[in-house]
């Protein structure tokens, strides 16, 4: 009987510069492709794409346009993080557990708060555009 430590797989090679960037870009694009399979992300992404020209028309300065578009990008980012949390929890197993529910509920709450933030920014911009001179 051997007391040796089981061998571990070799770590991935250290990538630097352009090669590292290309690999990171591939992983990011794969993440976006996977996110597109989620109905909530797809709906929010479609709204964001439609809202781009509306934000350019609605915003009076580049700061307003950036705030309008930034709120939508933030919503997409939080949705991606929530999906990642849900995927990690689902990997653990299908059984119900209070901590799993807590993690999923907190992720969902983060999406809700970001959605309310984006909606309030857009509502304020609409009111400012149409009801002030």
C-alpha cells in the first residue's frame, strides 16, 4: 500500500499579454452565449438594445445618456451574477435547503433593486424631457 499523495492535474499554463486576453475574451463570450439561454437576461438585453437610440434621443448631455445606458448595463451585469449564483446552487443538488433559498432570494433581490434603480432613472429622464423646459 502506497502512502503517496494522489497526483493532481497540471495547472494551466500561465498566459500573458494578447494570448491571455484572447482566452479571457472567449470565456466572456461563452458566458454571454450561456446567458442568452436565460429568459430574463434575453428580455433585459432586448430592452437594452431597443433603449440605446431612445437614450441618445432622451438624454440632453452625454452624462444623461451615459446614466441611462449605464443603468441598463448594470441591470444586465447583476442579472449575470444572479444567474451565476443560481447555477452554483443548482450544482450542489436539487434538494431544498434554507441557505440555497437564501442565496437565490438575495440574488433575486439584487436584480429587483437594480431594476427599480434603472426604472427610476428612466422615469426621471422622461419627466425631465417632457415636463420641464
